[in-house]
C-alpha cells in the first residue's frame, strides 16, 4: 500500500546520514572516460571497490530503490530514487554497476525473467555480486540488431551458441551476459530471435579487448564457439526474442534516466563538457574576455540546461503515460548530438593545447582526444539515426521506413558472408 511507504523526506534524511558516514568523496577524473588513462590494475581495483560500495548500499537498504521487495529491493518510488541521487552528489558510487547492469539487463530480467531467474540474479545484482553486460551488437549488422546471426541451436535440454558479439564495454571484468541470438532462419528476421543469459566465463567464450585510437581498451569483442547452456538460461519464449528485444532497446535508451539507476545528479557524460567546464577551459587559456569564447560558453551552458529539462520532461511523461515509452528516443537523440557539439566547443576553446599539451596547459589539455572520440555518444546505446526512426515511426506515427526484408525468411536475405553463418 502507498500509505505504508516511507516518506521521501525521511528516506532522504536516512540516505544523507548513510552517505556522509560510509562513502568517500568522489575522485576527480579527467573530463572523458574515453581517454584510456587508467591502468588495468587500477581499473580492477576500482571495480572491486564499487562492488563493495554496492554491498554497502544493499546492507543499508538503499540498493534497488524501485525494485520489488520480493527480490531484495526497497519497493519504493522514482521520487525516492531521485532523492538518493541528489544526496549522492560529490560522493563515490558504484558507477560500473549501473549501466548496463541495472538498465537494461536488470530491467529486462524483472519484466521477462522467470521467477527462478529473478530470485537467483536480482539479489546478486543488488549486492554487487554480479555485473552484467549486453552481448548485442555484431560486426555484420551494425545498428540493425534484429539482423543478428549469432546462432543458438537446441540440442536436448541445452542450447549451443556460436557467433560473435562486439563493442561490449567492460566485458573483461564482468560476470554475466545477456545475449540476442538467432534460433530460426526460416522466418523473418524479427521473428526468429531468442534472448539468453550466461556467465561470461563459460567454456567456449573468448573475450578480446579492442584498442581504440586513444589507447582505451574498454570495448571488447566476444567469440562464442559451441557454448553449451541450459534451457533455464533462456529469457522469454523461443523465437519471441524481438518482444523482449524491443523492450530491451527501450531500457537501453533510458540509460541513466531509468528509475533503477543510482547515480549522483550531474555525473552523466554530457555534464563533463557543460558550461562550467567550458568556462574553466577559457579561463585556463586567458579567453574569458573574448566575445567568441563567451558565445561558445553560453551555447554549451544552454545545451546543458535544455538537456536537463528535456530529460526530466520525457521521464515524467513516460511515468505518467502522457508520452509513449518510445519517447525515450527523443532524449537519446538530443543527448548524442548535444554531447558531440559540446565536445567540439571544448576543442575550439582549448586551441592548440587540445592537440599538443604540457602539464602547464591545465584544463585545455587533452581535448583533442575527446574531439576524435566525440561521435561515440551518437553510436553507443543505439545510434542517433535509429533514434530518429523511432521518433518518426513510434512517437509521431509517420509512415514506416520501407523494409523489403520484413516478411522474407531470414535465410533468404542477402548479406555478407560471415564466420558465424551456419
């Protein structure tokens, strides 16, 4: 009953006391997590600490604020989660446990998982014992995730998976994967998919790290070779993977806006190149009195203000059902484009120090690396082009884009040859 819920203010006060007593101040990091500056040893130590922090949250009653109590959560409201996020500003938090572990993976488990799966995995996630990754993208299908050709073949009570997944951030230190696989080649591509889960260290799974041009090795690719998993690792019905997958994509687009996510206000990637950051870059280069620099600072600040307002408006609309849940694509589109623009502004303000810098260049240093990686925010989490399609077709109800392969058996759809083809 709603009347039995703890008030938001009482919850906020408890959260404030817990945070002040148990958590460390947030570490100051470079403006972009894509700079590849952290060694493997440091990152693994940070992962271990974040697991500890997640357990602290669980033991104190602050893990899974909006997760049902039956699975170890608090059974509270998004307002309670927002209160916790507000109090966390300036303090450490288990960042790697949030996306994609809590959303989309935990969200998918809660909506489509069996009771056995939820009882086993949800408490483990809330305690920080399981970190999850999406085995979704493939080299051959880009943003068309329904074109997956990683196969799952039923053999007795088991499934045997073969194929390749890619662009999985942090797979090398994670525990479980959620995988979209092809289980039927004789129906249309959307109709022959099934979702599975499995431990990433299962026999037959090889994880390779991808080195980016900036030195970062956070992205991974995974090779699945005769991976045997029980049928109990299947999520939803056989060949019903697109029903699960479409909601999976929705939760992925929600990202940090999900009420399942615990994240201090103002820590999203876009906030690292906001107006305040631009002001610091301009000050470091002695440009605060330059009219052009001031105009750029104002533009960056305006983009952040609009983004913050849009995020809140879309989230509220979805929760109150005045907007379709597909409206999450609106914020995803804006966030990707505005983040790229703000990074470009930072690069312009930094001047030559963005490309060649010394320790004396302060806030202007290294922005050239971020500039080279600026399009990542328009790709990860579903491309901005896909977001445009979702907005047009599912929010504005415009005619669907022509898809000649929609009713064609997937086996007959022309495509490039791949090692994953069977």
